[in-house]
């Protein structure tokens, strides 16, 4: 019972720090980056089967070391990744991430609301340190069967120095958990699951990629 109590207290403290640390001037929290997301998904840029109510789900992710990854391309989606990719919900992926943070392989639990339209923008703050210089952030493309975008395992500490500023086109993945082929397809569970793959097929892709990208993440050293 004592271990359960301590675990709950630790989880609560992580959530409190995640919500308030941007207002603190505390160098021990690590290196601070402003993240700017610029959505680029619109009927003009991606006209094929463009849906109504285009938007992205809440951003969720973490900063971490090389010992862990939020998901593996070619691997199978965890329950948390499946739920996020199909519904946009952050639970239970948030528990998966918090467990990584508690194991010391993760540093900053990242969560923030996303733009309410496909070409909207959003800014938020993340923290890294030299032991946890990688950043991974994901968000559901909504509506869609199980397609999500993000940045995966990007290293902000390169050649012995922190990256001052970098803009990265988002990558789009198919979670391999729903066999729908259009944005508004009815739920069609993929059984058995298929591996997570970069999405290149229609309606978003042209067979080899997605042009132009659905958005960009810019990381600015503060």
C-alpha cells in the first residue's frame, strides 16, 4: 500500500510540474525550448477527399534518452498509441509516457492542445538535458482511421552543442490498427495488427510521400 501511495504522489507531482514549470526560472529543470507547430493541412494543399472538421488531436510526447522510444516504425502499436491514433485520446498513452519518465529514461512529459484546424498554429515549451536530448511528439490526424503525425527521436544536442533553431517537416504514420482507407471510413479493426509504417498512400500521399508536408515543428533554444 505504501508503494502505491508513493507512486500516486510521484505521478501527481509530474503532472503539476508539467502544467506550471513554464512559469518558473529554474535552470535545474534543464534546457528550455520553445516549440512552434505550423499546420499545413488544407483543401488547397491536400484536396483529395479533404474532410470537414479537419483538425489535430492534443499533442502528447516526451523528451528522453536513446534507451526508449515512443513507438517503433515497423513495430506494433501499444494500446496507448492505438487509442491516440484512432480517437485522439491521450489516455492510456499518458501512463506509458509517465512510466518512462519515472524510470529516468524520460525527462519531460509533453502534453498540449493542438490547433482546432488543419492549418492552425500552436506554441508550447519543452525541456531537455544532456542525458535526455531526444524529443518525440505525436498527434492524431482527425478525422482519420488511425493516421497520426509527429516528430520521433529527434536529437536537439548535436556535435557537442544544443541546436539553436531547427524546423522539421512532420512525418505521417499509419498505426496499423484500422483498415479504413478514407478520412471518414467506418471503424474497421485490423486483425491482426499490422506494423506502424510511414503513410505514403492516398488520400494524403502520392505513393512515395506527402507533398507538401502536413505541418512543421520548429524548435527554438530559449
